[in-house]
């Protein structure tokens, strides 16, 4: 029987400090958000999962995609773009880490963005957090 476990974000040192690095709109109806976070230091780390939810915060999130370490341009500064977001909505983002055995951590705290003609951090919550796995919007650029 295979041992199954769930990572604790604080245990694995995966302090997701989601940063909105690049915010680019492609069309009048779609926008892209590039997320960045502090790297996980576990020796059996295989990659990350990026999740989002439109309009309301908290699980269940929708999986946008997984990124393996080999797919990252810089494993010490991981980034991932969430594309084709609908303008006029608030989006909440969360991340996970998964290991070589396929075990995946719980979601990080969420970070939030208002996606419109301009993309901005959400006002009044959804972008903050504290402790292990806390997320916040650090910078935002056009």
C-alpha cells in the first residue's frame, strides 16, 4: 500500500509570495496575468500547480495548469502565466507544490486581481495573508 500524505506549505518552506510581475491584455475581452512565487526547497519537488477561481475566493479552484521544474526558465524564480482571463471579473489565484511521487500540497493562500481595462490588486481583501503559505500582491506593472 502506497503511503499518501499531504504537504504542509509551512513544512516544505513553500511560502508562496505571489507577485504579479507582468499584466498584459491581448484583446478587448481577454487578459493575461503572470504570477511569481518563492521556490520550494524540498529535494523531491517535481513542480507546481496553478489554480484560479473567478468571482469568489476559496476552494474549489479550477486548475489552470501544472508546470514542471524542467519547464521553468529559472527554478530559483518560478513564474507562470494565466492566460485568456475575461475582463470585468475578479480572479483569485492559488498555487500548490507536487513531488516526484505525485503528492500535492494544499493550496496556498490566495492572491486576487481585478481584471478590466487595467489589472489591479483587489481592494478589501483577497490579496493578503500571513504565516506559512501567505500570499500577497507585492508589485503590479502595466
